[in-house]
C-alpha cells in the first residue's frame, strides 16, 4: 500500500493565480525584450550611420592629407631636381643651397615647412628649418630609403623636457650621369606646434574640437586642451583604438589613424562633433517601443482569456486524476477533455501508474526468488517479511515467524551484537558485516555474514524498516582454514631448510623469516615479522647495504646473486652465498624481495686450500717454463744450424742443376760442331786437290764447276751448323746467367719455355715421353727468369724420375695464360700419382720416395721456395694414385710491381 503522506500535495496557489502570475511575468519579460530589441535596432541603425559618416570623413581627411603632403613632396622634388641646385650640390656651393632652402621655407603654398635640412655624405650639411631634428635619429629613420623614391616617415624625439613629433619626407638627390645618391633633402612639419596642419584637418572633418595624439601623448590641440570638451576628448582618445567612436552627451568622439602605412608609432587624429541624428533616433525608438508594448498587452490579455476558458478545465481533470493516483486508487482512470496535449499527458500518467505497478510486482518477485536469505524487520527486530531462501534456511514460513522477533532466530551469544546492529541501523548508519553461525533445518551449522541496511520511505530521520541480507561463507571459511593449515605446513618446511630465508617489502619491513635467519638475528620469527630492518639490525652500514641491494633487484627486476660474510660471537668468519629475487606480495599486492642465504664457509675454506695448491703449482710451472725456455733456446740454435745446412744443400742442388744444364748443352753443341769440323776437313781436302790440279795445269773447267758446287754445299752445311752451335751457346749463356742471378727482365714466356726444354733435351732423349706446351706466343712478362727455369726444370725432372717408373711413353703438359694481373701456370703429367700421405709432404725438405736411388728430397722444396719467395706467387699440388699429378702455379706478370703478397 502506498503511503498517502508521501505523495501529499502541499497547499499552493489556485490554478488561475498560477496562470496569471506567469503571464504577468511573461508580459514583463516581453516588454524587456521589446525594449532591448528596439534599443538594439535603434542603436545599430545609429552605429551604421555613424560608421558610414566616419568612413566618409576618413576618406575626406586622407584626401586632404594626401594633397597637403603631396604639395610638400612635390616642392621638395622640384627643388631636388633643379639643375642649378644639383650643380651647386656638386660644386659644394653651400651659400646657394642655403639660400634656396630659405626661399622654399619662407614661401607659402597652403602649408608651413618647419623642417628643411640637407644631408650630404651621411652628415648634415645645411639646416634651414625652424625645428632642428637629431641627425643620428633622423638618418637612422631613413637610412633604408636612400636609394628609393621619396617617402614620408613619422619621427619622435626629445628636446629638453618635451617630446617633439614631426612628419618628414625624404627625397634622394641623385647624379644624372651615374645614378648615385649625392645627398638627401628632408622637409617636414612639426606636429607639436604647426596649428595650420591641425586646422586644415579640423576644417576638413567639420569637427567642433580636434587633437593630434601619438604614443598616448597629446601633440597639439585645436582649442584649449584644458577645456572640459578638449580634456574629455583627449582622455577618451588616449584609451581608444583607431577607427573606434563613442557618443557622450550627444557628442560624437572618433579617432582616425593618419598615414597607416607610413607612421610608426601610429599618428592619431581625434575629433568631436554634435550628432543631431541621435535625438531623432531616440524619439523613433520611443514610438516603436510604445506601439509594440501595447500590442504585447493586447495579445497577453487574449491569451489569458483563452487559457482561462479552455485550458483550466482540462487541467482540472488532469489534477483530479493525479490526486486519485496519489491516494492509491489504482483502478481510477483519466477523463479526457478537448485539449490534445493534456490528453497525452493523462495517457502518459496512466502508463506511468501501470509501469509502477508492474515494477512493484517485479520487485516482489525478485525479493522472493533471491538465492540469498533476506529478512525484513522493524527497528525493534520484529519480523515483517522474509523471502523463500530465508524460509528454507530457518525451516519456517514467514507467516509462522511473522509475530516473532529477529533475536529469537540467532544464538543467544550473539544477541548483544544483534541489538547493537539494530540500533545502528535504526539511527541511519550502515554497520559492518556481522558474522553469525546458524543451525539449518538439516541440523548443520552454517556460517553467514549479515548486512543490516536501513530503508527510509520518507524525508524524516526515522527508518521504517531494516533489511537483513545473508551470505553463506561456510565454504570460504573452510578454504581459509585449509589455506592456514597449508601455510603452517609451508612455514614448517621453510623452518626445516638449512638456508636462511626472509622477505622484505620496499620499505624494509620483514614479511617472512624462517627459523635459521631468526636464530642468527637472536630473536624469534614472530617477533621479527612486521618489524623494519632498523628495528632488528643495529649496524647502519649493514642496513644500508641490504637496502641498496634490494633497490638494485627492484630496479632491474631480475635475480641478484652475491657473496657476503659476517663474524659470529666467537669471532669466526662465516661466508654466505645470497640470492635475492623480486616478487609481488600476495597479501599487500606490493613489490617485495625474497632473500635466500646458504652458508658456504666450508666451500670457501676448500677454495683457499685450492688456491694455495694452485700457487705451488704455478711456482713449479714457472720453474719448468725456465727449463723449457733453455731447452727451446738450444733447440732454436740447432734449428738455425739445420736451416743453414738446408740452404747449403739447396745451393748444392742449384749447382747440380747447373752442372746438368752444362752437360746437356755440351752434348747438344758437340753435334753441330762435329758436323762443322767434318765439313771443314772435307772442304780443305777438295781445296788442296784443286790447288794441285791448278799447279799441274791439269785443271779443267768441269773440275772447277764441281769444286764450286761441292764447296757451296759444304759451306752452307758448315754455316748452318755453326749458327746452330752459336745459338745453343748463346741460349746456354743466358740460361746460365738466369739461373745464377735473381735480376728481373722482360721475357717472352713461350720462347723461354722452349729454351728451357732445349736445355733439358739430353735428359729427355733417354725416354719417349711427350711434352706439350700450351702458351700464347705473344705473352710477355717481367720476372726473375732463373727462378722460373729452376721451377720448370725441377718439375720435369721430378716427373721423369718419379711419375713414370713402368711407362716410357708418358705425357707432360705445360699450360700458361694471363689471369688478371698475374699468370696461371699449370703443369701436369699422367703418371702414377701420389697417395694422401705423400701429397701432404710433397713440399717438405728431404722428403723423397727414392732416397736409395740418390734422390735428396730437396727438389720440390726448392720449387716451393722459388714460387713463393722469388716469383712472389703460390703453388698448389693435386694428385691421386693412378690419375697423375698436377701443379697449379700463380705469380704476378710484373714482379717489379708486386707487393710481396700472394694473390689468388
């Protein structure tokens, strides 16, 4: 049931009064709006008229000012371009110039000149003006305009205790032939004293009073500046911006900026004049306002009568329906009238009543179906109502408990708390949760938390009823109990660990301490927990060190491991290996540091012992090192002796190669020389026979012809063989020189290879091996040819000696080609090849597979040294059993440009 007192309508004015009063207020508001609108329209009209008038005045003033300034500028230009004036400037005739200036300043052309000065070469030359301006400030103001057209500038300066303001025109005087500026002619008006200038402006603007103002200072006034009108104009103008205007006491105040593009600071012309238009506009405003006010009153009275006649009846029906609804008559219905809007409002009110009824039903169902037990009682604890969950919990329905008291439902031990919470709720407070166990109808004890919420239905401080809501926390209690048991077990495990374990928050407060750590701190774990570092540790340095380590762990958010020591009560040093780990405390949700320390004193002692042993070992190693160094010195000496012996053997091998070369060449030379000797002997014999026949006069023509034919053949054969012998001896000489010298020279590679093969022909004649040379005939290089000769001859001898033990028809191929800035030299044979072990040692000194047959094992070692050192190249050997052997040699084509580095 809805309490009628809640919705009681307070006594108010009647409907008629409530309508008439807003109408009167509306009438007053409309009158104010009409007055403001009329005033605004009139004021806007006046402002528009005045704006147009001032704009027109500004145009007239600017035109008049342009004429005046133009006259001054024209006279200055006329004087500056005068030939006589320019000649006098060029000749330095100051008297003529001064007289010309005085004539100009004394003439009247509708204005007065207060300033007339001539500057030459940046210095004042002649001053003919009434007002003398500061030369420095004058030239600084116009220095950027000396090469341009004539221009006006606004200049202010101080003379004594007063400020002078002048309007100056600068006219450059140029040389007709060169165009250079010879000087500058300045002419202008003193705005502080030239009343003629202000009078012209005042006359042009039709002003009653006028002033010139610059930098909020009065320059000149057309009338007495101390008069009330002039003083008011000056005070207003100093605070106003250019283009503004104001109306004061039917007088128009306005300000116009003169020369807006040239004057800086601004030069302001302010004037005042009577505005008769303002009176006429004010009269028109009063007429318009009166007419509109009368129309407003008529419309308001008509609207009031219509509202009284038609609206109040419908409004009365609407208020009657609202009164019935407020008194709880839910079956009442709204009676519709003739006003559409009120009918809509009544329909809305009916819909609201229906919605409230539905929501009330919904709240009732929500109260009944709530899973949590809900009990409604008065301030004394008398039970009013309860939901189904509460009935099931207590085993009774609300009708059976309706006359019972709340205190009968709870155990007697909690009655004082129940009374206290009821009193707090009755006073309008929301007391905290009350935890009370209850015996359910299944004889099980369940623990509930109850909220006591006061519910007020009116505006007074007395609560009508108190709402109790219960929450079953039995499972939470059991979970907490298990968590505590688990925490106790974890704490027991932590106390049993041999490490020292404790945790601190960011402020140094102990959150956790195990038994070992507490014993070392000489306190119990319960006592230390909750204390800060300074309460437990007396040494401030230790506290600072711990806090600094904790900050490092939190800043880096990573584990920190370190070693630290402490001294026990027996003065023994103990070492700890400490690990600090950052984590977030589950209880406080803040950052904390877990510290775990393990005693490593025994490990440290073992390390010290190990270090002592290591030192002894180092000493022994040092002694052995000295002994090894001595042995190494002796070994190096032996190696030097061995290297010298090796070098001698290499030289012996070279000389042996030279001996073999000599034997081969001697064999080759003997053949053509023998043929030459035989031919010479035969020629001598037939010549002696011819001489005998000639002496005996038995010489016949046929004998002479036979002699000539035979001797010609013999001589040709002798010359041919002697040339061959000479060439062989020449080649032998060059090869011998090349072999014994390391000098660089230019050679044709193809021809040189052929010469080497000729020198080796005696060794090859005993075999039927075939040699192929694949080399361009135009390949010229610069190298040490003796080194190449020794390399190629040793490779060929090595192949003949080792590659073909059972084959007398082997193939040896020699290839050479240009490759970049070097030569690729490939030597290969199709002999028996080598295994991996032999290939690995091919260039080692004294390594040979036929030492029993007289081989020394230095041939390939000599080849390697000649290629890498003399030819400044590289050599690589490839071989496998049964597939022959090949050597790839690279050396620079011009050894004189080689840097000594082996290139690929």
